[in-house]
């Protein structure tokens, strides 16, 4: 059984749970396969087989400094390739305005805000334990000026509607499908990540731990960084009478709600990954835990 959170999503529909969207919602949480009272979903078509076990890294960097470099390169190169990628003057201007606004926010405004925040922390410390002997003046945040227009070049940077980065990503997807798109253009704009090989489906093996939380066994499993290539985690339990199915899980972490026995007993757990209807890789190592008593 999983806890029901405000953002919990029903894996059978892909939509957030509502109070009457599933018969498996209870006051205690969300029932899962193997839980008493669980209602299986209606039959649905088998998922299509994956075409490739390759995927691309996200092209947008994760660090702030690298994001600024990516944005600068993107808008400079987009001024060159815009027409080739089917962008008219208005579309190009809108994308460039979004990009330059983000460069200002990430490269100028945010560092200034952080410096001000640090100054505020020092001011609070000084107010409480300082010994300067003078009246303290609290720091006031003065944001850096927006870049002005360049004569014969780009217009002044102005604030944009919220969601600038989302709009840029949407525009990139359209560029990748443009008639004039070439791999060389994508590489120059840095809008295609490097290709990464998926896991070896013959040898992939789950690794997880088990522990007791609130009188129930919790299986702390995850995708091992390969969630893009896998569909399900299939867990089994052996309570002393052989292995039986426990769950086919799609969200890392699972709680075994089976009541504990009255005497100390060893329960064993194991798991495997699945893609579609087929098991892949090998079973995990068996994990044991003493319950009951």
C-alpha cells in the first residue's frame, strides 16, 4: 500500500487521483497488487515494444553557469538559423526576447539577489551581536539594470511573461521537426543531447533494502537510474511457504501491508524489472527481515 499524496498519479490512467477515480483509494492509502481488497484495472492493450534502448541526455544543462552559456549560444546561433528553421521575424524576436530575459535573470539578477541575501544575513548578525558603535543601516536590494538597446542591433531586454523556458523548449521541439533542420544545426544550437546506451537487459538487476516502518515492511526499491528503459518492478515474497507475487509496482518504494505473525518469523523478498509483459535481467539478491513476535 502506498500513501495517498496530493500529487499522486494513477499509473493506469496517467491522471491524478480524485476521491472517486479509483476503487483502490482508501483512508489508509492506495491499494496495490497483492493488497487485500485490491481491484485490478480493466484490461488494456499491451504496450508497444520499445524501438531502441538508446536515449538522449537532456540538452539543457543543470548548473546555473552552464545554463547561461547555453542560452547565450542558443540565441546567437538562432539569429543565424532562424529563417532556415522556418521562423518568421515575429517568432524569432519572441524567442530571442525570452532567452535574453532569462540570461538577465540568471546571470545578473539572481547573483545580485544572492549577494543582497548574504548582506542581509550579516546585517542580522550585526544587529544582534555587533559592536561597531554606530547606528546600523539595513541593506536595500537594488536590482541590476536591464540591458539597454544596442544601436543597430538588438532591442533592450524587457521582462517577459512567466514560463519563458517552457516556451523555449516548445520552440526547440518545433525546430527539430522543421523542414530545413539538419543535424549540424542541432549540434550548433546545442538542442540535441548526446546519445546514451540503455542497460543490458540480460544482466540488469534491481537492488533494494527492506525495513520495518510503522509495523509494516517497506521495500525501498528504485529504478537504479534506468527508469527511462523500464516499465515495472515485480516483487515476490516468501513468508515460509514459497515465493508468491507481492506487487507489480511503477513508483519506487512499496509497503507490504500483510499483518505480522504472532511469533518471530523471517520473511524474504526479491524483485526483478519488467518491460511490457516480459521480465528482463535477473532477480535481485534475496532480502530477509524478521517480523512478528
